[in-house]
């Protein structure tokens, strides 16, 4: 089950200075929100003279020092998101954008006798859950397929760097603060190192850890208490895409009973592709094929990410096109997004 939450820390005063491990100094602004275990502040580097905090480019996550999620997220960023590694990986795949927020620093601090851990990352905009609610809980089909392709890029990268995300959902997907055409997968507090030092974690069921994660999207492995894996990430992504397309999932009415949720997911996976195709009048053949690929994966098997991209691609929703977050059926014009570029468009990838 989800980790037991501790009371959120009291808010630190605006203007408070935090010094990271590289001796960079950061000034706290207002509280922007809260996660399960800590607070998120608007921030700027000390010496930034911007009077308007809308110009501030950073946020700082602050939690009690002894809390685990921020420590786990910090280790993910330090191990897996080194800029030179990301640039090389993107160049090899001719990408001009990869939806992972940039890490800028971290450290420890103390205020009124209480010790805190903090981490500085890019400031982002609204999350896709808010957009979904405004859109009647659905996205247009081409948007769903395109988001799937975009997230495959992110998952392939973090999987190649020994980690899985383990908590993909709309609240953890945020648009850029200045460029709402870009979508980022955020919140790596549950990120799990599934392949430390080149050795895959063993498949081992543990009932005491069963049903861990966000119950709507928990993988069948996670329902059994098995450690997160690449196929688990892809299964979770498949459930998210299906939810965004259909506006519902067969198990949403029984979320308080994890065993019934598990049974409903097992039934859906056992009866592919018909079980998925029947859910959507908009047509969900691509998502049925996506989940069939996931179903065929072994626990420790490396996914064929390119084959999965082909499944999700279409003339209406290719990763070079537009991210249209409007309500299904709306006639609003899509907005451009810098996602994947072809060899003819760019001989070398670069940073977003």
C-alpha cells in the first residue's frame, strides 16, 4: 500500500536562504504547493533582481531530513540525469527535447531546530490532471497517442540508466512554465533502481508490499508485491493512456478494494485486444496493441521501445506534430511542441 504520510513541515519564511552542496545560494519565494511529504517553493538564485516572481525559473522541494521520498528522488537525479549523458543519449536518437525536469542543486538546512533536505529543479506549469478535469476527463485520441510517444522517450532514457519511474499519472505530468507545448514527467520520489550495477532485480512476490502505488494504475506485478520493472512502467503507462482516451477504467468503482482492482486488470489483460477495444467508441486499437506488447514482456526483458512507438504512431498523432490538450471534439487550433526531429530536420540534437 502507499507509504504512510507524515505531517507536512511548517512553511519556511519567504526570503529564507538555502545553500546547496556546491555553495550556490537560493532564495525561497511563496509556497506553490505540496507533495505527499513536503512543500514546494518558488525560488531564485540569490542576487536575482527580478521583481516579478513570474520570472523566477526554479522551484525547491523541502522535506524533513529523515523523509525517504526526496532522498530517493535526489539520488535518481544525481545518478541518472547528468547533463552530458542526457545530451549524448538525445543526440544518438535525434531528439531535441526530453521531458525530464532539470536538476540544479540540493543540500541540507536547519530552521528553528528542525533539519530539512531540499532539492532545486526547473519550475514547471500546470499538471495534466487539471487539464483533464477541464476537458471532461478525456483527451483527444491523437493527443493520447502523442503523449504516449513522448513518455516512451522519457521511460526509455530512465530505463537505460537503471531506473523505473513507478508512478506515472496525470498529476505527475506537467507542462513547461514558459512553453506549455512541452510536457514533462516529474516526481521521482518512487523511482526505483531496478538494474543496479548491471544486475536486474529478482522477480519475487511479497504480499506485505502488495498493491503499492497509485491504485488506478498499479501494475499487476505491483499488486503482487513484486519490485517495479520496465514492463511495470509500460503497463502503468498503458492504463493511463486508456483512461485519458476513454475517460474511465473498468475498475474505478472498486478502488477501495485492491483485490477487485487487481482482478479487473487481470481480466482486461487476459482478454486483449477485445477488452480494450470495447471500452472506447473513439477507437482504441493502438492501445490494445500496446498492452499486448506489454503482456508479452518478461519481467526482466528489455522492451522494444521503437516497436511500441510504431504502435502509437499515426498520421494524426506523430511525435513531430502538435500537442493538443483541448477538449475532445473542440475545434481549437493545436499548439506546436518541440518533440522529436528527423535526421533531415537536425543533424545534431541539443538541449531543450
